[in-house]
C-alpha cells in the first residue's frame, strides 16, 4: 500500500544574501522519529491536491503561512521503504518569519541550513546502518549533531546544484 504525502522545500536568502533551506528534526516518535526532514506529511481528505498538503503541513509544523510562500514547482516523487510516496514542492519564502512556530508534538527542532553547506564534500559521509530490511550503505550530510539522509537526502542532493546555479529566481 502506498501512502500519498507531500513536503515543502522552503528556500530563502538570508540577510547576507546566502541561500538557505528550512529543515525540521522530527520528534522522537513514529516511523521517521528523530530524522532530519522537510516540513510535510500525509495528504488529508480536505486537501485539494498534494501542493495543498505541503502548504498545510508547513503551516502546522513550522508556522509558515501560505501567504509567505511562492511555490515554484513540483519536484520528482520519491518512494521510501515505509510505503510513502513523497511529492516535494520547491517554494521561495517571500518573508522570513521573525520566529518559527514549531509544532512541539511533531517537531523537535527547526534548522535553517545554508544550501552551500549541503554541497560541501567534507560534510558528506557514508556508513553501513542497520535499517528496515537489514544493513544498508547510507549516504548522508552532517548538519552539526544531525545527519541528513534517506528521502530528504534524495530530494535535496540533485536540487542543491540547481539552486546554487540560480535556476530559479530566489
């Protein structure tokens, strides 16, 4: 059984003009507990489409209002072993909230990461991890005490060079 879900890839330029992406660290519970991810979740019956899902979830999880987001385009779907089919939406923030509003029940931390850091080879690693289905070689990016891997890595890895090349007006 596949589970339709969507995430927002919120990007913005900080005061220094550096391109940043907003990530979340999931709370310790659930299938994806403790993982670095993007704001998003499962499509609700009330969502007209997956873009609406991504926007609703971003507002619920980090307080990102729909009026402060310009969705630029849908990105390729990513399937994960847990049955989720994730549709990511690249979005430009038109205004940066002065304070993020973390949904404490689901989100442990909100991260604002320089896109250039996601491209740095010295922050990349690969290890064999015990995951669902047994040991698996896992590629990741170190973000301080966290490791970005899995579906979020698969969404961001091909996107980072495109963002740094200026493919979209940001």
